[in-house]
């Protein structure tokens, strides 16, 4: 069994949000064959606590725009390793030191990855960078039906 289409879409949205806030080493691991509680992990790193928090905030905001809210948040006070649980997807945003020490990719190395490629950000007329124009598009019909049945 592989991650559901809704989980893949959510994971890709979260990964892009993290990348847009300059997360490093963004990857998605399909853990659906190994864990019954979630389908995918999104892993992202940042060089400091402030950047970890900025990434977490962006992931939450981007997914909230698509009607997806976390059911649990852990580690926000310390901002060294923040876990956002969106049920089908768990986002791990780690300080680079924790990422190297805990090496979640090594722990889940037998699981397939979901391909993620950072889309280039666009420069707005005032010189700021913005996510690609389709980043705020409506969720797919599959994600919409999942929201209706799960209440997310």
C-alpha cells in the first residue's frame, strides 16, 4: 500500500511551503507500509530556531488555506524539532543539528520517497519573492472530499 493521493498532495503542499521559507534538505518519505497512523513524513531543516519557527508558520498557513489544520503540534516552544501532525502527513521541521543527529532518513531508509522538486519563487513588482501563482489554488476534488469526510 502506498500513500493516498490526498496524503501525497498534502505532503507536497507542506514541502513546498517549507522550501518557500528556505528550508534545506526537504524530503518526503512514504511510511504508509510501515506505520498505520500516517502515510507520509515531510522532513525539513533550518540553521536556527528562528528559521524553524518561520517554516512551521508557513506550513501551517499554507495548509490552512487548503482547509487542512494540524491535530497536534509539538516542540514549538523550543523550536529545535517541531512536529506538525496533519493525520495523514506528519511534518518534521528540525534544526540542522537535530536533523544530523537523529537522521530520520536513515531510520526510514527502507521506505520509498515521494519525489519533490522545489518550484522557483516569483519576484513580485516590489522586489519580494512570492510562491508560484498556483500555490494558492483550490485543493483538488479528492482533497475536498477528504476534508468533507474527515472534517479537516
